C-alpha cells in the first residue's frame, strides 16, 4: 500500500449559516454540499455559494449528469438539479446509518459508516447489487478513472483511501492532518478530491496523486 500525507490545495468556507458539511458532489461546474436542511452549490473559482436548494440533506450527495441524489435520513431522494424539485425517493440500504453517496456505472454507491461497507444499489429501486467491505469507518465515496476512493473519520484521524473494488484491499492512503475531518468525498474527474469538513463547515480540495503508467 502507498501511503502519504494529503496535499490540501484549497479550502472553501466556512460558510455563513452552515454548521456542518455532510455529503459532497460535483456537477462539472459547481461543488455541491449538504448542510442538513439545504443543498448548496459553490463556485470553485470564487469559493462563494452560487445557489441553494431547500431540501433535507443529512448525509451523502451524488450527481448523475442531470439529477442530484441526496440522503435524507433513511431515504435517498432524486432531485431535479435545475428546479430543486424532489422527483422520487428510494430506501437507503443502511436504514439511516448511511454516509457517502456516489454515482458511477449507472448505479448509486452508498457508504455505511459504522458497518464499514460500501453498497452498489439500483437507483430506481434501492436494491443492493453488491457490497464491498472496508476496514475503516466509511464516510464519503467517489469513483474516478475506474478508481474507488472513500473517506474515513475515526476519532481525530481522517484519511482518503483508494481501495480495490473487488476485495476492499487498501491500495493507497492519503492522511489528513490530525483533527481534520472528512465527511463527504467527490472527485472533479481530474486531480482534485473535494472533502467535506464535517462540523468545521468547510470543504477542502485534496490533490489526487497521478498514476504512473506501466512500461
């Protein structure tokens, strides 16, 4: 396993009126974060909140190219990103113990915090298609370039780790400074991983290490 200190390239926030950051997502233009009773879109260039949607937003957030998906207690709500209207909802696999949320390969990927699991689920029904075991509490979840990453947060220690999607084995670990929390997690599709800062009320951008192409 490769292990190194996380390189924090930028911090966003804290934001006025935001007590905690839960889920984090990215729609190609804005960084979205869940703050309990709102979904907030941040302009990553200016660091300012561009718009907000009044909706229950207690944990993970995801984006499928058109819709936002948001964990609200024991449900996952599908939201029209343009209008903010809740279209449908499905049961969350953890029944309220869910944490991170990501969209990839036509499925939703849901972290279960204390159970240390990541579930691939059908976005239409909530049916669990497969489960990946981790060896740490799971916070945020994201896929990028075929890589599965998840955040951890136990006590004062947090890290972001790349795991084997078949076995759950840790392949790479980026350690955050002591006392730095990772709640939500999302990739920008490039070299940035956006990490929710929990009750610090902020979002950090961490650099994703480049892969060395095999010779």
